[in-house]
């Protein structure tokens, strides 16, 4: 194999995806150390191959967000921990741009991502169907702390697979569901459509057993959104076919999910929280506290990661950023997250691009943005690793970016 930029990029991103989603749970390595390794290695590749780093509008927005975050770290509660988040943000910007640079491997990256997330789908079902064998097997490779936390979730009726959090497992299952849905739309034969329909429905079942209500709802919304865009850009007979397929899949899926009680499992938590008077499960109090802090430091905030370091994480990225980096910082972060999504959406509709990779990027970006309302994916290393792939394969939406201003890393 010739040592070309494209070949090395393909292998390195494959390792990146497998490590971020699978290997880190089997080979316990600190993600902070892994990010340092990838940062140094990618930087050396740019220098060795004399490649250029694309400076797009999205990169500029993320860059401004990084600068504001870096400054806020010095008046945060813990400078060292805050600077570690700055490293994550820098790593995210570089890796998403790196994946974006050679777009002819996007189909390959998507399939690697599907298989890696599928690993958690299989492990979750293994835990659900054969719990005794599951804990016997993983007791040989997992720590005692992991076993205790995992088993507590299992006894409460919630599945977190090989991870130690239902949220982490739910995130992987959600990405797997969105990927499978796009592959379902892409496949032509009936057998393959039936196979991916089965995967999507059974993945949603397992997603309900994580107990993550927003994941369940956000995945369904993202799927419908993707279908609606496809339906909008199609014409004539294909439009009718898509409508008929939707009616059949939704009818069969809803009947099956209702029969086995999935909807009841999801709704029961809403009902329980409604009866105790707080459907946000305690988040409302955290949001109110964060907003009060923001009012006292509305321009610069109290410093990145301060709320989490004080054990007051808001479970809302937008409100937490508002309190930690102020009004200007949250505006930059929101622009950096929302602009690529809307540009990709506009480009897809305008050019009628029926590209399942781009559709996956659209639906996954929407899912990520929705999850930011009740979770902290922007501060989670594992989730940001996946978000970098999502943005990277999305190609930031417009071919004009290939003609964007460039600068040489030197």
C-alpha cells in the first residue's frame, strides 16, 4: 500500500471510529490521552504531506467558540479541567475537518460507524435476553465498579450494555437507528428493506429499555424529518411509493411496539414525572439556577465547565453555555452547531441530492441538537467523537467549501 494522504486518512479514521465507539470499552484507555495522540499524529500528517487545512465559515465559528472557551478557562473553577475541555474542542474541530477533507471515503466511514454502533445494539440485546451469561462474561474483563453501576441500572429495568451509563448506550443505539433508517431508504431489494426495517424496529425497542425518553422521541422525529426531506425532493411515482412505504412501516411498527408495551414503557416515565409535578425530572431547578448565575455574569459567564465541576450540570447545553461563557459565547456555539445543519438542509433541498450519507448527517445533526436541550453531549468525549464524524461526512453542505480560503499548517 502506498503511503498517500487518502490511504492513511482512511485507516486512521477507521481506527478513530472503532476506538471511540468499541475499543475504549474493551481496552480501558483515557480518552484525553487518545485525543492528544490523534492531535499530534494528524498535525504531523498535515506537515508531512504538505496538505492544506480548510478554513470555512463553520471552522471559523468553531474557532471563535474555542478562543472564547479558552479565555473563560482561566477564570473557571478549575483551570486544568477547563483546559482539558478546550483540548476536546480543538480535537473535535481538527478531526471533523480531517474527515471532511477527503470525502470519497464517506460511504466507507458510514459503514464502519454502522458496524461499530451495531456492536452496542448486539451487546444490549445480549444483556436483555441472557443477563446471567452477560455478567459472567464481562466480569472477566470489566472492573468491579463498572459491574456495580451496570448491575444497578439493570435491576432498575434499564439497559446500558457494555457502557456504564444508559445515556451513553442510548446515544450509540440512537445513531445506529438513524444509520439503519438511512440504509433502509437506500436499499432497493425487498429483502434488504425488510432486514433494515427489522433492525430499526428492534433497535427502537432496545432504546426504550435504556429509559431515555428524549432519545426515543428525538430518533423518531429525526427519522420523520429525513423521510419528509426525501419525500419533498421526490416527484410523481416515487412520491407515492414513499408515502405507501411510510404508512406500511409506521402501521406495522406501531402495532408491534404497542403490542409488546414499548410505548407504555416510555409514557410511564412521563406520567410518573407529571404526577410528582416535575416532568423535567429535576432539570427545571438546575436551569433556573444556571440562569440566575448568567444574570450576574451575563457577558463573560462564570468559566467553562464550572457548573459541572461544582456538581451542578444543567442537562441543557444551551443554558449551561449561557452561564459558563456568556451571551457572546453561546451565540458563537449555537451558530457553529446550527449553521452547518441549515446549510446542508438548504443545499439538499435545492439540489435534490438523494445522498444517504448527507441524509444521515442531517438527521444525526438534528438528533444531536435536540438532545442538547436535556443532556450534555457537547461536553461528553464519546459523543463529541461521533459528532465530529457526523459533521465530517456531512461535508458542511456546500461544494463552495472546496474553493474556500485555505491556509498551510506549518
